[in-house]
């Protein structure tokens, strides 16, 4: 089947699960703590550098708080996905945002990942690998069941799509 017009990059229609917000928040808290805890330990142990370490702790705490509060909600507004009869569309990021489109005929593999925190929140990540130098498309923060259904749909659709995925 030949398309009369090329695929267009456009915003995908579907949001990820709203449970992605607490998942991303927990990840952000862990990231901030990996910087703040060693600074706090150093602050408690070394008197000679206490002044500048104190200011460093305050700066990390303030910036980290903004990061923990803003990033997950902003990321939720940006992250979108959609599968049509012709392509997979994704939008991801928060400071640096990326829109991608992958024609179904270029899909090589479809994977699902569920890390420990994702399992806690009932979420999954679907990775669509294509024959593109730009790398795989990822849809993070999907409901576990929706991710399973999406993988089944993509597998069936790509098997029925003509092309050699190269």
C-alpha cells in the first residue's frame, strides 16, 4: 500500500498514566538525596569547609525542591504517545523535548520494561526499536495493562505491515 503523502510529525494524542507523576517524583527525590546526603555528611565532618558546604547544601536543597515539584508535572504534560495504522508517535522530555515518528514498516523490535519502582506504581515502559540512527522510541509511564495491549497491537500490526524494517 503506497501512501500519497509523507508521514507528518505531529503531537501524539494519548497521555501516559497519571501514576507516572508520583513515580517521577520519587525518582527526583532519590536524585536530589544522592547529592544532598553526601554534602550533609561532609558538612557535619569538616569544620574547615563548613561555610561553603553550608551554602552548597542550601543551594542543592532549594534547587532540588524546585526540581522535585516542577519536573514530574511538566514531564507529564509533555509525554504523549499514539499508534496509528502507519506509525508510532512519541513526545517526551521536559527541559529538552523531543517529538518522534516511526513508520510501522521500520519497526524491528518491541520491548517492555518494568523496574522495581514502575512495578510499585503499576507502570511499564514500551521501547520500539527501529532501523533509525536516532535510536529507539520509548513510551514511559504507561499503565501496565495498556503497555501489554500496546505491545500485542504493535506486534500484530508490524507483522502484517509490508517492508523489511531496514
